[in-house]
C-alpha cells in the first residue's frame, strides 16, 4: 500500500499520485485494487466515432475552403459547407448533453433544428421554409417519436403527456402565422397541426386525469 507523505493518507489503488494533493506516492508495490469503479463517459464509449467525425469535419472544411480559394469566381460556397458542419455539431452536442431524458432531447432537437434552419433561411433570402414546412413536420415527428418511445418503454402517460403538450404549443406558431396571412403556403402547417393535435387529443381523452395530476405535481397545486 502506498502512502502520501504530504497528506499522510494510505492509497490502496494502483496510483502514482495522491488523489487529494496530487503529490507523488511512496511505498510498496504489493497487489492493490481500485476502490472506485471505472465509469465510461460518452467519449470513451463512442471515441472512435467521435474521432472519425472530427477528422471528417475538419477535412471537409479545409478541403472545400482550399478549393474555394483556388476558384474565387465561384463565390463563397465553402461557407455553406462550414455552416453545415457547425450545425451538425450543434445538434450532436445537444443530443449528448440532453441524453438523460429522451423526451426532453426530442423537444430540444425540435427547437435547435428550427433555429438553425431559420438562420439558414434568413441568410439565404428568407423564403419562410422553416414555418411553412420544417417546424410543422418536426412537431409531428416529435409527437410520433414520443408516443413510440413511451409505448416501447411502457411508461405511464404522466411521464410523457406534458412533453406532448409542449410539442403542440410549438406547432401553434406556424398556425398563428398562417392565420395572420404571413405564410404564402398554409396547408402544411394546418395538416401537421391537426395530425399532432389528434394524437394529443387521443392521449387526453383516455389519460386526461394523468395530465391533470402531473400538472398539479409540477405546479405544486
């Protein structure tokens, strides 16, 4: 068992430095064991995939940037590639940081992807594609994903119905814009909203008491 002369503690794990002060340990080399379990992080579990993605991202940015510099007459199209790579990493990091709750992760992805594509639409001349097609489609996809996950995991409606309600609120945005005449094409927003609303309505009709109980719990009523 090794000893730290500075702290005076004995360390039974196979370490070279003290876990408290990081000073060098001294003592015998008899058999020892680690008292703390090795908890694998996300990067350790998917390290190879992350390294491949990082390499591919940097390579894509450098190669397209170099080609763009050699062919300046073609415009600054390499910025589109760099922006796309950046958006990809934003969505990946969002999925990693919110991985503990799949339902929250889905809603965060709806918000993040909508904002990112809204920025793309704005920088390319604003065609209203986000509110016309993207956000309604994402909201419907999110509602279906939440219901499928809840069915597979056999969870109670109280565990996911609030997330369905938040998703429905997101889907109201393009509908309101369409009613105000701010969308050139309004039928996608209406169709997707009605479809997701019917999904939510079905849950509420059969499990409405669970939603009320969950809201009371969350609002401390």
